[in-house]
C-alpha cells in the first residue's frame, strides 16, 4: 500500500530548509536549487509546493512570525500565565532582542527580507511588513488598559508610546546583530523605558 504524503509536513520541511540556508548564507543567496539541496529533495518537488522563490520566501516569513508568536506565549506562560499589560508588552518587546540562535536567525532573515522587498515588489513585502502596524495597535490597546487600571503613568499617549517602544526595540535588536551592544545591555534599555511608562514593576519582570 503506497505511503500517504503529508503535504503540510513536506511544505514545512522545505521552508525549514530555506531558513537554515538563509541563516548560513544570507537570504539574498537563496535559490530554489539551494533550498532543494538543503532539504534533500528535487528542485521539481520544491516547485510543486512553491511556484516561485517569492512564494517560498513569503511562506518562510509567515512561519517565522508564527514561531515568534509562540515564543511570546512561552514567555508569558513562564510567568505563570500572568496577563497583566506590562508583562505582555515586555514579552513582545524582548522578542526583538536576539538572545539565542533562533531569535538571531529570525532577526537576520527578517531584516534582510525587509531590505530586499524595498527594491523587489514581487517579494510581497507590503503584505508581510504591514504586521508592525497591527503590533502598534495591539501594544496601544495594552497601554490603554494599563492606564485604565492605574498601572501605567497617566497623561501618556498610548499609540505614540507603542510606536516609540517598537522603534526602540527594533533598533536595539539591530544593534545586537551588529555587535554594538550585548543582548543584556539591550534588555536593560528596554527595562528602563518600560520603567518610565510603568512606575510600579509588574509581577516577576523578565530577565
């Protein structure tokens, strides 16, 4: 009896091969053939699941975004499932700092994808890179809730603070990639900015 093919598993296998290849050689050097070699499959099989390199790159970015969301959830669960606004905001922002191999790979690939999409509309960058706007709205809602509960400093503009926090965290993440500062130093800066917004520390601040 022929073995049933798990298409989602095979797609994931190909995407993971791209991510490994991009981490080692850079996203600009990735080709359908290099992904096939890394995955141990034929180029035709890669093309069966992804008609173009652009489709494959977008699928890879979506997979990275999903993993990032899972890492944020793990950070929250590590605090005992606390859902206070500061804890949630902190979990999101700390994922912008490359603190381990997985997060470093995410930020390397994301940054290169963003740069490449500026000159290559075919990458579908606008669809994927719209996510920060959604994140701004999410963080602004958390800050609004914190102000309502008296946890955040009054008088702050939640939306503007969300924009600043995301910009700061993105810049810090890039500075870590460039070895301009350590991950611990970047985390300390984030904690400093959060302390300005939340005068009273939340339960069990992240390290």
